């Protein structure tokens, strides 16, 4: 029972430690101070894509799965359940880390055509979008009126 409570406490800390109260765009801890540029354009084509996990989901899933697996089984079975928990957790974390996204072909107001991948959906042909850039990287994309 003590192992179960320890595992539950660790899981709760991982889940609750990153809670933010603002529902606005999220900026990296160091990049919010940098000057950003933006482009405005019109969506010409939308294609659904999947963005794969960067490795964080797999890593966290493996840790949580290993901790939970270590609380099960007995004797030699503990080693097997720990291993199985880690493997199942890694797979689940990898799958959870994937995100549905949209590949947007955008004609910018200056006449250039670009392609931008954004998490989520909800973009349609003809939408006007503002693309906020951090150097050559896309930081945010959102619809404008």
C-alpha cells in the first residue's frame, strides 16, 4: 500500500506541477523577451498532418509506468512488472505526445507562398492568418479578421 501511495504522489506532482491559469498562447521561458516579427496572409490550402512526440511524452510515460509497475507483483514478478510498466508507459507516452496538426499553404500579403504547420485544426481556405516568427521559426499562428 505504501508503494501505491508513493507512486500516486509522484504522478500527482508531475500532473499538477505545470498547471498554468492563463489560456493564452504559451511562450518559452527565455524567448518571451525577444523581439518577434510577423507576416500576414491568406490560407490557400489546408492538409491534416500528425506532429510526432519530441521525446518528452515517451520519457515521462516510461518513468510513470516504471514507478507503477514496481508497485505490482512480488518476488521475481516485481522485476517483470517494473519492466512491463516502463515499456507500456513509454508507448503510451509516445502516443499521447503525438498531436493532430494542420499544414497550411499561405500566400503572404507580399506575394510569397509559404507552408506552416500548426497544432490543431480549425483553419479553412480563405482564412486570414497572422504568423508570428522568432527568427526563422514559427512561434504562433492565429486567425485575424
